[in-house]
């Protein structure tokens, strides 16, 4: 029996197409999956840091982000899409971030904020009543105005992107967040970390920044007070200094000496009180530096 030549050639052609069709469709599917995966990654947030009370997180905004908000508060974004957020000492257990993209769509990120077990001391005496005297407040109000004005200054510093270092080394004599309860009535919690040191010992900038306040005379509580803005709403305050070595408006670099430890203001002995805030959130410096080495 003789086969038609055209039939044979047609069968060969169909077999060749069939042989090519499987790897081609597989390759197209893999390419499509890779593109979809890249798209999903591009429209997601990236974060480093801890979702914890007093914690700080550095983030990468989704591609094409036009604006960011964190629990309704606008968050600035750097040129490469990086930003910073923080959780207050008494932050609730949930928070939300929303990115609005150029096309009007939104990308959301929900946080489960871990609570902390703070060092709480119960005192069996009543909390002092009556509040501060009129004479004290007459002195205190201008000091608070200077502190608030310094915190409103927003510099272009990139210090917020750096790994922070300890401004001084020594025994930690006071922990962030610790608090006394006076017969059931809570007192103010400790807003920073205390580092014991000899009077006159240098302390350095924990990260790059711009000096926003360098007290020309001791404040009633803080003593010689120094404040530095690290950019993006992140700032440091250094209390009780015996001497301030920098001036307002000066740019400082991480590790640069900026003052000397002292006991000015309301202090029982020479130490450095270092407190940090991101906008209105009080944060724990040790979560930026890690344990003291």
C-alpha cells in the first residue's frame, strides 16, 4: 500500500508543532507566573524592625506609592521609597498603614503590636497632690515651649536610616517604660534610658543629625538639655549634661562628641538620660541600638 506523500509530510509537520507546543506553553506559563510574582512583590510593603510597644520599623513603600498614612497620620517617603514608623510606649495592639498608589488604588498593611512587660514598682504611699506650684510653672512653661519648638523642626538628615550606637557606655541605671504606682495611682513612666557615668565623661551622637536645641542655661528638670533631629520625625534628647559641645543648627555625625555627662537639673547623680521620639510616639532607644556591648 502506497502512502500519499502529502499526507506523510502533513503528519510530520503536525508532530513537530505538537513537540514544540508543550515547552512553549510551559515557558509562557512560567513567565506569566514570574511576572505576577514580581507584581505582587512590587505592590507589597517591606519592613525591618519589631512590631512592639516602643519599637521602630524601617519600611519600603510599594512601587508607585503616592502617599502613606499610619493610623491616619501622613508619613513622608524618601526618594527611594524608604520610610520610618514607630509604636508608642502605650500603643494599642493593632495599627494600620495605607499606601495610596499613583493609579488611586490602595495597599494596606495591618500590624499586631506586641505588648511589653514594663518594670512596675508599687509604692505604698499616696502620690503627691496639689500639682506643681505657680512659681515652678512660670519657669517651666517657656522651657516646654522651647522643647516643643525643637521637636517641630524637620531637617533633611539621613540619620534615621543608620544603625544607632550607644552615646555612652556604662551601667544602665534606668530603663525605658519603667513606672511607679502610688497606692493604685500611676505616676509618669520613665521616658528614656539612663546610663550612669562619671561627671565630665564625653557622650557622642548615636546617629547623624542636626542640633535643634542646645540649652544656654539649665532647665528645671532636664538640666543642660541637648536635642538632635535625625530626620523623618525621629529625634533624640540628652538630659543632665555638665557641658554641651555643639550649637543649634549644627550638623553632627554618628560617633562625634556632643557633650559631657553631668547631674544638672533634677538628677540624683551624674548620668546621661537619653530619650527618643518619632513624632508623638515615645520609643525605646535599646530597640535601635541593641544591647550594650
